[in-house]
C-alpha cells in the first residue's frame, strides 16, 4: 500500500477547519500578494495557503513540506485544483530548504504558543535568505506575553499540577487573571533571530484572590497590519503550574523565564518569587 495520506497527526486537518485562523491568513494573503509575485509557503500542510496565494495572483509558489505522508496527496490536490503548473512542492525541511529563486512574499505558519514548540523561528532564520529586498513576510512579528492567573487544576475530582491549555471549547479552563499582560519578547521575522529567551519580569498583582499559574499567550501581527491572538488551532494560551497561593492587590513578584524557542517544553525553566517590602525592583 502506498502511504499517500494525511499525516497520522490531526494537526493538519485541525488547522484547515479552524475557520478563524484560516480566514485571517486568507485575508492577509490577499492583501499582501501582488500579481506576478514569487511566494514561499513553508510548512504548507494541507496546501490551503499555497492555493490562496495562487488565487491572489502569485506567479509561482514554492510549497515546502517535510511530512512524506503529505507529499502524494498535496501533488494530487494541486493538480485537481488546476494549479500544479504554478505550485512547486519542495519535499524537505524548511530549516534547510534551498529555494531556486528569491521570493516577494514568505508565508510561514509554524507557530506555537510562546514560540516554544514548532519551528517558526528556525525556519524563518533560513528562509529570510531567499527574500527579495523590500519583500514581505506574511507574519511580520509575534509578541509573547505572560500573566499570573488562577486556572482550574481539578480534573475528575482530583487536583493535578499539570501544564494545560485554555481550550476555548472548555469554558471551565478559562483563567481568572490577576495581573496586566507583560510582553517579554517580540520576535520580528525580517531578520535572523537568536532563539534563546532568558528574562526576569517584575509583575504586580491588581486584585485580591489566589494564583496557581503563569499564562503565556501571543499576538501575531501580519504584514498588512491585521492582528490575531488565538483560535482553536492557533496559539492557544498555555498555563504553567505554580504553587497555589493567596495574593492581594499591590503584591509584587519576580518571574524568571528561560527557554530556547522551537525546542519544546522540555527545555523551559521558570521560577516565580514573591517580593518582600524590602526588595526594590520597581
């Protein structure tokens, strides 16, 4: 049996049917690509963004995909769509791929919350070499934020200290937020980026209650100025567990956060420290 089917992971289909995410990208593609543009679509997945690009007027799209289970079906779908002469499938890793010509626009959506997982930064550090002077990157930059929150850690009547996500279809997972949103890193993709994050963030509580988590979230800023925070399959807010404790308005904390972008949760370290009145960091 020839293995020409979608990957065993459901993420390709999940992204495709996430209407909010896909429509945001579609609008950004239509507003960014001009007739005759050369386009790179890295991590093409289902191929939907490559199809949007040719419909927007791209002369040629280099669609990069590393998952061999997707290659056959992508080629078939591009052919059935009538665009196989304008979409070139590059079978390989976007972090190492060689593109035959410079591009006017780069589409690269391999984004995860906090840029912790996936390979957006690593891929763009390579692909930026193939952008024409004055060319555009669909995802212009991403801002990463932290907040201190209370997020339910009770599952099936048991408290579980576990990393969790705020899935929007589970309203009981929505956080009660106790601080403002602190931006700890903005990553612009018009240049090569150091993947290391090592920050110390002073945080102030704005209301009395209890906290038990650090909430990491994102804001994506597109080349056309549109902004997207999260959706069903895109940058779902991440909760890192901390010791549950009472807080009151005016309490101060220091958060120490360290990780390498695109290397996964296994390389993330964090420490939260409550400051005493004698500490002066503000």
